[in-house]
């Protein structure tokens, strides 16, 4: 992807499901079964993808894609990320609602207001969302020395999008735990 802030990740395609081209999907939308209303989706390479149908199978979601009709074609789609341009999504109406992309670029501070760094990503590696913070030293962002904190109310108790900052409870350093 070209690094556009206007693209919002909506789904990640997983393994093939059955023989007819369906795929498991991790869906990040508030209403997973209504995902088709955001068609078309864009991939990292700029390709347009249309979701024909979303269904729930047990605790998972399965999608059918337009033009993907067999297991081999579905296997080729595994790992594909599906994005929607932010302008096509509903506006955030509540003060405490936001898109995860809104956190990127916010100043991360501790409970005393001391700057810890800048939020550079909000990844999810399969369990829960994380906030990745890169420290700012001497006024410069140090991308190689970032750290993660689980994105929970306990670890990120205050988010102030309007003022460009969030409060982070910094993880205990390994050396501090061993003392």
C-alpha cells in the first residue's frame, strides 16, 4: 500500500473454506455481516475486490468474493488485506468513538503528561489490538526502538484525538521486573 492515511483496514482474508472459493475472514467492521455495503474494497496493490456474501460459520466469518469460484483461486487470496477509503465510511458521532487509524501520529504521554513517544501503528497479530509507540529523543522519532502495549482501557486510559495525545501506562521494563 502507498501509506495512505485515508485507507481503513476492513478485513483480512484467511484460509480457503470448502471447495467453492469461500474464504475465512477476520473482519474489523462494527457489523461484519453488513460488510458488502462497503464494496468495492482495495488491496495493498490497488486491485479492486468485491465481496458477494458474508456469513457466520460458528465463531468465524466466511466471505465469497466475486470472481473467486474454487479453492485454488481462494488459496491465492489468502492473506489479502481489504481496505476502504475513509471518505466512504460513516462519520464518528460519539466523542469516545474513533477509527484505529486516528491513533497513528498521536503523542503518547504517561499519566504525568511526560512525552513517551508517538503512536506509529495499531497492529493486531491475531490476539488483540496493540499500540506501537516509537520514542522521541532529542525531538526526533526513533522508529527502530519502538515498543508495544496492549490496547486496553487499563493500558491506554485516556484518548484525546482533538488534542493529538493519548495516555499510555508504559510496560514494566524487564530489568525492573527482575529487581
